C-alpha cells in the first residue's frame, strides 16, 4: 500500500509519460508497475482532466466560430459599402450584392448552429440536474429507511 503522496507522484509520472505518447506497456516497464495499474491511473487521469480539456476545446471552438462570424460581418459591410458607392459599376454592384447575400446566409447559419448548441447544452444541464436530484432523493429515502430499520 502506498501513501497518498506517493500515489499522486506516481499519477503525475504516468500523466507525464502519457503526454510523451508512451504506451501503457512502456510506462509500466519504466515505472516498474503493472500495465493494469497504468490503465487504472490512465482512467483516473481521464476522469480528472478529461472534462476540463473537453470544456477548453468547446470554448475554443465557440471563440473561433465567433471570430469567423465577425470576419464575415466585416466583409459583408465592405461589400455593402461597394454596392452603395456611386463609383462602383452596375456589374460590380451585382457581383458584390450576390456575394454579400451568400455571406448573410452563412452568418444566419452560424447563428442558428450557435442557438442549437446552446439549447442542447441547456437540455443536457437540465437533464443532468434532474438526474442528480433523483439520486439525492433516492439517497435521502435510503437513509430514512435505514434509520427506520435501526429504530425498530
């Protein structure tokens, strides 16, 4: 049996070696532990850091899509200015208007996808909250049943 400090140190070593793209077998040999232990450590690392990494990825994707949408809006405004300008020929105005319309459609699609993503996340959060509430209620019921059986 190892102490909590030793466990955390070993967990950090496994994490570092996983980041170096070493296989579980290589890690086991290097740290003189079983591959099953490495697999358990890997699972604990995934549980601990996986959700944080997924959230960072989602945040990055959201930020990139917002930046892309802003660039499209800037391009749309520039095309709009060309269409309004007296210096632009009718042919060029028609081309600019067509491109601007396509950009406007793409922006609306991005907005629609963003709204769907927010709805999905909200639904998942509500569903997760309901599951947690049900588990808490079951736990309270179990506690009260246990308490009643001890009182008898």
